[in-house]
């Protein structure tokens, strides 16, 4: 795909979540390609998606209306999508067009994946954190924060 600059769309899977990665300049043609890919992946039974935008330099605000309309189709089919890694500039465009009213926008890909895990099985995520956390570091942080 090409827009003003080089735009790439690729996909992969992390923890049972399909991740679409976009980079470069995103316009209407690129968004149409994303939505087509999303639709075909949805047809295969996948229900959790992340749109990773940390490589997006610019997004045409007109291309976001179809994405907003897509949110109700996803929910009707029991699917969810998060947006991750958008720069401050891109996030301001998303906010201006109302994307944040339709999709959760996370700071990083890891936060987006974790948000799906928390919605599926919160107790397991907390238990895993407790097993891997450095208890001494947590105690030190709490002790040094008295009066915070």
C-alpha cells in the first residue's frame, strides 16, 4: 500500500490477539485495506484485534469515519479492537474524530495485549504478576512513598 509516504500493513498474533501494524502515512486507501483484512480475519473466527500505530506518521482524518462505523459491526459479532502506540500527534487526530469513543486507545502494544488478558481472566493476570514481581522492590516503593 502506498499513500503520501510508504505505508505498510502487516499482521501477526500475540497471545491469541491478532495485531495489525500500520506505518507511514495512512489515507482512505490504506484504511480500506485494513478494514478488508479485518473483515476476512473476523470471518475466520478471530475476536480480539489490536491496531498498532506506532509507525504511523500521519493519518488523514477522513479515513477514520469508516473505522468508527466498524466498531458497531465488531461488537455485534462479539469482537473487540484496541488501538496501540499512536504518537501524540496521531492520537490527537484520533481524539478529534471521535475514535476514542469507539475503541480503547492504549499507549503500547503490551498494554493493549494486557487489557485483553485482564478482560478475559483478571485473577490469572494478577496471580502471574504476583509470582514474577520483585516483592522487595514493591515494599521499598511503598515505604518510600509514605505520605504520597
